[in-house]
C-alpha cells in the first residue's frame, strides 16, 4: 500500500500536476492548506502549508505570497515575503525574489534569482540542534558544594 502511494507521489512530481489554480486577479487573505499541486499566479496574504507528502507549490512570475510557506517541493518564480520550509526541494527560477530564510534539503537556483535571507540546509540544522534529555531523573540531584 505504501509503495503504491510513494510511486503515485513520484509520478505527480515528475508530471508537475496542478490540482488547484489561483489566478492572477485573485487575492486571498488567510491561510491555505493544500494537497497535490497548487499553482499560484495571484496574491496570498497568509501562510501556505501542504498536507500531502507529494505536494508541490508553484509560485508563478506574477504571484506574491506574504507569509510562511511549508511544502515538500516549492518552485518559486515570483515574490515571496516570508520563510520557506521545503522538506524535499526548492527551485528558484530566474525571476524569483525571496525576502526570508529558505530551509531546504536540496536547492536549485537559476541565474537572476534573488534571496534576501539565509539558506539553511535541513540536515545541518539537525546536527547543530541541542539534544533533549532522554530521561529525567526520578529524584532531584544533590550536589555537594562544600569545600573539600
């Protein structure tokens, strides 16, 4: 069952499937949660997040997002004002303009793309994370602070 789902996701990503189209004259004020392929040529004032492990967000040249984006694959050719969190891949086309940090696993950037923020590799962030305590002690620790 899971193998079929993974293969379906791979085929959709290769095909660039678009399930939802937001046209140039559309302005959305609020958050968007999507599955599949979302092609955005309009404006969104709010966050965008994917609920599907095979989801693809494509921001067209005329598109504008003012808010955080979270999706496995993010293709940008417009303007994005906010952080990008891509669990798989970020593609920055020649007209991409990002004002925010990009958290990525793989990044592809064309000549002409502009970023005003930081590129943060996902695996590097995990290496520098502070590990949490695995088990809390059953009783408080007593330290001997008396001078020896």
